[in-house]
């Protein structure tokens, strides 16, 4: 089975398992896990923030950011298809109790569109408090938020007393694709989340980074939500291993996604634009079948993918997918 459903499907490599098995550990709720402390220091430094906190999931990182930046009833501006709105089980409404407003269409948006969405500081309106960006943008097919626009958005947001949170679940993909460091990409944002369990191939774990005070508050919320973990160094060791061994190789995933998209563009039964593929995610349209039927047929022949609507399918390349599997997938998809 060639599994292109998500980059979260990767299994830890032998080297990563070794690193996990030999991790030095302590009780992290007491702040005594040396591997967790080492990872948090390294992540803060890489992301260019004062402090960082290891959390089990990207979802928890985003939710902690909402809790720390916002009060109940505040408005959060997001792009279309934002992960917090679409894929976090309504957690933003349940925990931080914020209201989301979608800016623009297609996931990325301009500073002008964001400014136009900020509500007047008048008591009828929700208080717009946060602008949340996603880089890369999952739902739109792993698109990279242009950095110049991120900078314009952040300076306009700050001028209007809004904070900026960057969901960088796949920030390393954006960094490798653009040649910019994650520090540069995260620098306009007040807080940033990043995942080790996607393209980097760790089994579990994300990080939230921001100011020292912000992370101290996030640590308290993490405990409230049941995310205070004990000998968590075994997981942090996998994340450290991923940082050492799996960042540069993301370029291979991007090449494989391009290869898949270029192959699909030559098939008569699908529509796919290879120019739109910027990182490791691609979205395409079957022309003769609806998306769920196409996906069911592909699965029966040995390629798994996710339909993201009645008409569109998402395929994701990752650590466990080789170039020859991409070619094999293409010959299978030609028969769907
Ligand atoms: C952009 C984005 N943010 C956050 C998450 C949440 O990560 P997790 O599955 O670890 O909760 C994902 C997961 O795919 C994602 O794509």
C-alpha cells in the first residue's frame, strides 16, 4: 500500500527509536526532564523566541495560543480553511471561546484584507484580538505564505493592537522550500507552533514558542488541559533526532510531490496543476469520478489518499514514500 493520506503516517526510523530508547529522562511536570529542557531550549533558539514548550499535538499548541492571546468573546482573524476552524473539533469555541472570522479566500490573505476585517473598538463589535496565520497552509495544498505579506500583516496587526500567531505545523517545509530559516519565517509572529510529527517524522509532539511570560501562561494551560507529561524525554528525543536528521531531506518530499503532480497533469482522468505544488501536499481533481469514488478505487488498487471534498483529493508525500513509489502510484492512478 502506498499511503499518501498524510505526512503524519510516518513510523519512527531505527535511528530515532534508538535515540528514544536511550533518552535521559526525569519528571517534566517537576521541570526535571533534561531531554525535554534541551528540546525546548533548542526549539526556542531555532524559532527565535525567548521560550518554548513541548506539547503532545499541534492542536494543543494552537489552542494554548488562543487561550494565552485571547479572552472569551474575542475575534480571531484567520484564512479560509484554517486548521483551528476546520480540524480542531471546535476547540476554539469550547476552550478559549473565541469567534473566528475568515479573511479572503484560499487560505492566504493580504494585510489590506486583514485590516478591513478588524472591527471598530466600539462595544457592539467583538474585539478583534488575534490574527492567526498558517505556513504552510494545509487545506490549500501546502502553500507557502509569502514572507513579505506575513511581515506586512504582522506590522499592521501590531499597529491595531492585535497579536499574531503562526501555525507552523509544517514551517520546516516552508523553510526548506524557500531557503529561509524558520527563525526568519517566525520572526514577525508573537507566537509560533511547529510540529515534529508531520514531515519531520517523529511519532508525537509539537512545540509552542513565544515570550517567556507567554510560555509560562501556556505551561499552566497545558497542565489544565491534561498535557503535563512525566518522562516525556522519550518523545523529545525523537523530536531532537528529527531536527538533526530529517529537516534537509524534506526537499525530497517536495520533489516527490512535484513528480506526482507532473505525472498527474499528463493523465486524462484527473486535473492537476504542478505549478501550484510548493511543498509536500498536492490537491487534484478527478474528472470522471467524484473524489470519494476515485479514492475508493485507488485504495482498492494500492494507493491511499484523502478526499477533501466531493470534487478534490489531497495527496501528501513524506519520509516513508520513495520516488519509485510515486511512479508506481502514478501507474495505478492512471487506471482509476
Ligand atoms: C496546519 C496544521 N496545524 C495544526 C495541526 C494539528 O496537529 P496535530 O494533528 O498534531 O494536532 C495540523 C495537523 O495536520 C495541521 O495541518
